[in-house]
């Protein structure tokens, strides 16, 4: 999860998450990461140097999605990246 999908805790107890994928040659990454707050679900596509898709965080969690130096704030529930 932490290497390819790039899902890592950003604070104790996974109150916040950092998602910085490293897909290499992969065109898609689909990951479900269980935490004590609930599942983090990522469905990502990589094409032409861009990352698109969705990230869903459980209630009570915030986060940040990082791709090629750009940062997107994530909130609980569904997020478009």
C-alpha cells in the first residue's frame, strides 16, 4: 500500500492520510486500505502524465493527495483527483 498506492498515515491513529502513488508503468491502481476509522478506497488512472480518479476516506479522516508536486486536499467521503 505504501509503495505503489502511496497510502501512508500523516498523523497518529490515521486521523489524516497522505496518498502519493508511484504507479511506475501501471495504468491503474485500485486499493482498499483498512484503518480503525474505516476503509480508504482509491481508484486511480494514470495516462499522459496525469492522475485521475477517486479517493474515498472514512468519516473523521482528512488527507492530502500528491502527484508530481501538486497537492489536493481530501475530506471524509468521496473525492475527485
